[in-house]
C-alpha cells in the first residue's frame, strides 16, 4: 500500500461526518479524506419539504427496510437514510431538538466521562446560530442556523389553548431550561432553505486544500494490520476497488445502520455473525450491531371542519401552483414546512420528572408514508412516540456483499414500559384534541377512531399502522467493558487508529429527534481527536 496522503479518513459525510471533517480541517494542521457513498447533492434537497419528496427516492435515500416481526404485525417497515453529502440531514424533517439533560447525564452515569449535559452543552452552543439570540442556554454565531417554523395558522393557537385547557403549558424554548410543553418547532432552515451539514459545515470547508471530498464511492472494508486500522478500501465510480491509507486514524461515520455493517464486513464483531457469512474474525466485539433503538411513531388523524386551514385542501388543483409561486417569491408556505410546525413534549403521568412522549402537530393528513400523498379531505395529524424506548433490536449483515442491505430488527414494543407509554400518550393526545379550544376546527377522529378506547385496542392499532420516526441509534454503543463498542473517546475497544462518530455510539436514546445530537457527536469527536493528536 502506498504512503498515506491523509492524516485522517472519515467514512461517511452525514450529520456527524460533515461536521467532523469541517472542524478537523479548520486550522490547517491535518489532511482529511472524506468519503461519501452518495451523490454530492440533489436538486430538491434545498427545499424544506423535500423530506417528503426524497423519503423513498433511490438516488438520495438508501431505502432500507426492517424485517417483518410479529410485534409490528409482520410488516416490512421502511427505514429511510440519507445518501447525499449531509447524509440524513439532507433529507430529514429539519426538526432541531437537543434532548434533555437527563439523557446525557445518563450517558455519563454509565461510565462515559465527558458526556454529561454540562460537558455537551458548550458543544451544542458553538454549533448553533439561534435566531432569537444568545443566553445561558443558546448561542449565536455557529455554523448551523436554527429558527422557529415560519408557518402561521389559527389552528396552531387553538392547539396551544387546548393544551393549556388540559394543564399543558406553552413553552417559548424547549431547547432551553425546560423541555416540557407545546412549542413552536425549532428548525434547521435559513431563509426558507434547508441547512444540512453539507450546507452549514462542508460548503465553507470545501475550498480548503487539506480537505478532499470524494462522493459516489462505497467503502467495502477497513484495512487492519494486526490490531491497528491503517486505511479504507472503497469502490469508485468505475467499480474498481481503491485502498487509501490514513497516517493517523480512520473514523467511521456511516450512521446507525451502515457503521456496524462496515465493521462486520471488516471482520469486527460477533464471531457467530461473521462466520455465518464467511468473514474471517479479525477482532471479536460482541456489541457491534446490538442495542438498536428507534422511535415507533403512532399517528392519529382528525378531519377539520373549517376549510382553508389544512394543507389537504389548500394545494389541490391551482393551489399547487400557488404554493410554488409563494415559495419562489417569499420562501414561505407548504414547501417551507418542516415535518411538523408544532411539537409537544409531554408527561403521560404527573409523577414523572421529565416528559416521556413527543407529539408532532401537522396541519395535513398523509396515510401512505412511503408515497407521501395528501388525503383529499381536510385534516390534521397528531403523532406520538415514547422519548426513551426500552425495547432493543439489532442490525447485522446478511451477506458478505458490501452492497447488500443489512438485516434490521427493531423489536418494537417488546418492553412493557414502551407499550404503556405509547397507549397512555395516545390517550393524552386525544384529551388535547377533544378540548374545547379545538371545537371550531375539529371534526371526527378518523384513526384510530373513537371506538378504539382500551389500551389493548390502541396497542393493536399501533402495531398494525405505526412506522419508525427515522431515529435509529445505538448499534456501536459507547460504554466501558464488553457491553460497548467504543470508549468515551469514541475509540473502538481493542483496536488502534479506529473510531466511530455518529448516532450509532449513543448508549441510550435522546429525548427527541436525533439530528442535533448526531451533529454534536461529530463536533465533540473533533475535540477528542485534536486533543489526542495535539503534538
């Protein structure tokens, strides 16, 4: 193998990998090669509403799917993941949630030093450019612009008032001192355009002579010499395998689905998994691919009785043309929406210290989540998921072919706490929807319907209809000892020159959407790497 041209090789230019590459190259000390399997961009990605357009697009999306499981009515559940520079931040719903201090303090309590909320808060702060200004919790001047959802509607004020009617406050900043309440969604949108990490981090860094970005290239294996990772093998556009050497380290940043896959393809993981596919065991590490968690997202639909409030009846016929013109002239309207203009972080029981469910409020109804087609009748959607699920799944290779999708087993709703929280959450959402302030807007409950009352019936509805909220984490868990894959400096246990930095290292789920935490992991990884290579 030729001499190393780069100090670091980062595999994956997603939410974490793009932030990491930008930070590692900002002072000129290190040469970085950033590999991305997907394309550099897609014409739709700058549109906020592109999360709907690209959710199943084969160019921009890996289009993974889970295996059918009894706990979700033997359905194959789509698992979209971004396949562009910026990764899933280039196709996601643009919701910016840090999570709760409890999340990160739990990580630290597990033995991960340096990952408490007090440790990660400064990292979150330096990431963001928060439009409402800086205070003890928020910051301005960072690369990632954060603003509140633009959309305005009398329906939103009615939801706030309905929440207050059942004892739920409105919260001006859920990423501030307290998460609880109904809130205006904070988004990674600037002037009506998506702020993926490709835009916020990579675009300013692309001109640096010490950063090389190679897209449309698929990493096939890590190159090990004994217990040291010295490089990456990847396929270029012509299908030929290329080997690149890292003078210092390789950082895997492929996300919770592809990071364990790459480790296993390289002979790192559970021996029984590797041997079953004819892969020689180079380094036994039983945690690889285990500890998968995600949010299972139950959706409840209501008809609306007032016309012109729901986007279902605002973008039919000439309405579609008007929305296109409106966006072109003002960067507002349907095309500028995040996945939900309003959120709720709520407690299903008064004895809880912090919220345990998240609610998304959508001023429209879509039933087929893959085709993303609006229903012909005006409606609103209220979704529910448990913030910190206990059910554990796994992701493992099902072939030695690096282009084959891995086997994703969510094991959703296996844990009794998850079952109770989901059904209690849906009952709470129904109380909000039936509160008097929504009377001028609310029609019949379409799904699950008023006949679905007891917990068993609600749970059955979720098992038959719910999808993932697109937040897989944990498959390269950060933890000391045999339960972990990486240590608290993100170094793979038992190997040198290899780290993992993405959502796969999360020991437990953060309380909310995972993109902000994934970017934070990339930022923090840059601190750890710089400190370890300071001389």
